[in-house]
C-alpha cells in the first residue's frame, strides 16, 4: 500500500494520538472490503459524505481516495461514536445505513445483506487497519467487456475480477459499485445482473477501489438485420463502421448526391461555398474519381489553411485582449503558414509548448502569453494536446479518471517556470490588469516551482501516465514535456488529434466531449479510433492526409436523409451524415459570397472574409465599437477564446439569431445593396430563368427543381417591382434550412 495513505495515521501516532490496530491476514480488510462496501452504498459519493464539506458533520474522501483519513473519520472522529467494537450492531455506520435511526440518505442495505455482514465483522474484530505492505490492487477485469442483446433477451450478468500485486485474484462483483452513464436503459441488481428497461445503449461503469472499467451495453428491439450487400467500402474507415452497423442492425444511408457532397466538402475543408462556375463544372464532370480530385484540390487552397487556423486559434486562445493586435496577427499568420505547409501536427505542438522569446519575433510564444497561471497552463496543454481533462484532480483524486492530486501538481510543475518580461504595456484600460498591449518576452525562470498542497512540498515534475526522466534545477522542463508530447510513442496525442479532426468533419467526435478521454467516457467505435490514431502516426501526423482519408470514406459521403426509422434515430454510429448549422464565420462568408457584397470589419481592409480575421472583436460580449459583421459573428456564437476548448463556441439557435436573419441590419444591407449579385445581373440584362439558376447554384449548389422554377418564375413575372421581387427571392433562399445547414 502506498505510504501516502498512511500519512494521517502516522501523524496522529507521532502526536500521541491513536495507534490503529493492524489486521491479521484472515480479517476483513479495511481497504479491500470495508471501503468498497461504503463506495457501493454511495456513502462517499459527491452528493453524500464524499462532498467537499461532508454531510451532517460526517466527511469521507470522495470514492475512498484517502484510506487513512476515512479510517480516522470512522473510528476516531466524534469520539469514535460511529463504530462500537463492544456492541457492533449498535454502531452508527450500521444503524444509519439500515435506517434503524433517522438517516437523510435512507436505507443503503439490509441487516441480512453481505454489506452488513462485512461491516459488522470488521467492527467486531476491533476496526483494524490493514497491515502495511499488504497486496494492492493492480487491475480490474470485467466480463463481458460489451454486450449486445436482441429482444426478447433482456438480461445478462457481469463479473468483476480483481488482480492484486501478490499475484492473487478475487471475484469482487459483490463489492463493486455500478453506475450507468444513461438513465432508463437498464438497471443492475446486487448480484451484478443487468436487466433491460427499454431498448437503447448505455455504458455501465464498474468500480472497485481505484479501478473503473466501462462495459458497453446495448439492448436492441427484435428487428431484422439489414441487407448490406450494396454498401461498398472505400477504405478501412468504412469497413470498421460497417462492422459496427451490422452488429447494431443499422442500415447505412445512401451516398449523398453530388451537389450535397460538393457543398459539404467546401464547407468542411475550406469554410466557404463553391462558386456557380465551380458547381457547374463539378456537376457536369463524369469522371468516376471527381470526388477524390475535388478533395485534393481543396486541400491545396489557401482557404483550407485559413479555415483550420481559425479552429486552432480558438483552442490556443489567440485573442486580442491578452496578446494585443500585433501578437494576434503574427500568431494567426504563423498557424496558417504551418497548416498550409502541412507541418506534422506533433512538430507543430512541440514548437508551441517549447516556445519562448519575443511574442512578436517568435509567434508561438503567444500561447504562453495568454495563459498566465501555471495550473491553467497544465490543464490547457492536457486538454488541447492530450485530450485529457485533469482539472478535477486539483482538489482531490479524479473521481472518473486515474489522475491523482500528485499527478495533477506533478504535471503542473512542468509549467511552473514560465515567466514574462513586459517590455511595455500601453493598455487601453489602466484598471484592467489582464489587458496587455506591447511586446513581451517569455522565458524560463529556473527558480519557479509548483507546491503540492497535499504534501506541502514542491511537486516533482511528472508526465501524465508515462515514465518521467529525472529533471534537475538546470533542466529545460518545457522542452522535456514538448518532446514527450511530440513523440510518436505518446499514448494520447494521436488519439486526441484524430478525434478532433473527426469532430470537425463528421459533426461529433468518436469520444464526446472530444477532449475528455477517460475510461468512463469510452469511444462509440473503439476499433475505428484506434485505427485512425495509428494511421495518423504512420502518416507522419499530417493534417491534410487525415482530412483526405476521412473525406474519401463512403462514411463521410453518406446522405443525411434516411428512410429507415431505426437508422433515423442513430446519432452515434455514423450510419448517416450529421446535419449541423453553419459556424458563424462560415455563415457570414456564405452570405457575403452569395449576395456578392463584402462585409466591412473594423480595422481590416474591405474584402477580408470572416475566416481570415485573426481574432474575435476585442469588445467581448458587448457590441460597442464594432460593426455589423462583428455583431453578427458574436450573435452566431464565435467564441471569445478565453477557454482552450471547442465547447466555448456556441451554435445553439435563439431569437437573436432569428432576428438577425429575418430583419437584421446586416441581412437587409446585403439583400438591398444596389450592386449585389441581383443588381449586377439585372444591369447585365439577364433573364429571370438565368438569374434563378445562378442564385440557386451560388447558395445551394444545385439548380432549382422544376416545381421551384415554375412557382418562382411565375411570382417574378407577376411582380410590379422586379427588383423588389428578386430581393424577396434572395432573402427566402438565404433563410432556407438548406442554406443555413451543412448536411
């Protein structure tokens, strides 16, 4: 057993306090039996006594992370009133858990249960503490690892086997805690039998001591297996997706038609729409490989690098308040140049993490300029580059992951030496200490350390879940962690990045949230994620190669329209394309492109697209001092870049968005502009039929259907004011779902 677990016991003993009686080999183990019973009953959950402040004057560590502290709380706290070795049945931990005395948590188990017998035996044997050096848990295996049942089958049993450091194993199913990630799909009884409540999919989390193992549980209705013979595969992605769809009896959608694929590919790769000429050429092309050729062409366009640089700028906090306007611009240009050159993403990450020097002359140093707190630095690096959220371990061991407090502060120690020399600070608001204007120098202060609040000592630098080299006072910690993250052997980097790319191309990550990898949040298709990560590393961590691989797959090219009701309800397994709203920048650029009217952004030349802007408006959530374009971007969810997370971007629809599209100042100015696309075609003497075809191709990447053409041409022919009628048609197309959604 790790020495840290005995800290409280040793302190109390040294100060003349109690000396815990040590258990013999045949006794009930406090750590291996008693604490699992308490965890299984939910007593040390966050909503009960595991709360930061406890409940009813009784505080336990969350999920039993502090063995010595919990032992003291049970046997010595409040004059040892919770355990009575002389009269075990009178112990409060037994009487309250069985509701023999008032208990806010109600009855947790009965007097005839196995849980009661374990606690009663432990108390009767003198509440002994485990002998130091005893066997510790090394692994927990749960069978089955996943289970798919088809109606009428409605139940199965799980079995948990604990493996200990002395080589012994033990069936700990009766001592394991069970929890479902979704409510209402299934329930589980004390014996470990999972019973269906309704058809659906959930993950069962099985916990014993410090180990948590997920079990994927699927209950399918009695439906026939779909015919998959006509579903061809383009690459390994399709094979892995198809294998899962067969298993789940889900029928994949048909291939998306050319016009939908064309629009989707332009929006996903470059953030823009194709021109009418590009659309006509693609739709008329009869080459069987035209989709692959289109993808290759899109990856070489400057818009590709600009669009994906926006995504990375969101994550790297490239915003003007902390970096100033010049810092934002040089950082964005550097990111764009790296992506345009298809720099390996692991080398890209190394340059950012190891960066120092002038924030003007060495642009990646701006990443550290924006993050001033050492702990926020470590959390940001873990989240962006490793796909891991470690913030919960700041105060206690992570309740849903393997990270401990020592892991958290050890990783934080790697970033404790980042320091700054502010050459000048001509901030606009002298009361705002977080605003910086002027060049800064990022450097490594060799005296910087990270105190661990648990040990009261300086934390030893530590990589997450990997061996860490010894580092002396003179060693470069940033370079060390940068090299580790960029290493092809790093277990986290490749998975985190391919999952992020999958999110941006498919609408949802295989792990969701995409930066929250942990055992308790398993991927929807583990085999696919594993293959993508290996292929990404094999291909040199190249963004363009991975984007092409995904876009070439039939899975990416599927239609969003499905006729099968079962498939229609699937949102997890890529049986059809996801329908998602256009991002703020995509939508604004699409509006400007279709109408033919450039949007003016304050401080930037006319003609610059929203996806070329280095940063969001500095005014934050307020709209003062910005133009119509900036207001539009904020309304449609462009993030302030104050968090290292895609979650900061908000695409939830609301009334403000509806008003912007229906009667907004920007929309009206684009539609009514005398020199917009409608005005230019009217001046050129185009017929209504020619104009209708052009506007449909520009906005929806297809010509109007015969029904649409007939009705709209009749409306236009009957109009007294041709210009006004055309403005109505343009406005209607720009407010259509087909325009506003990527599908």
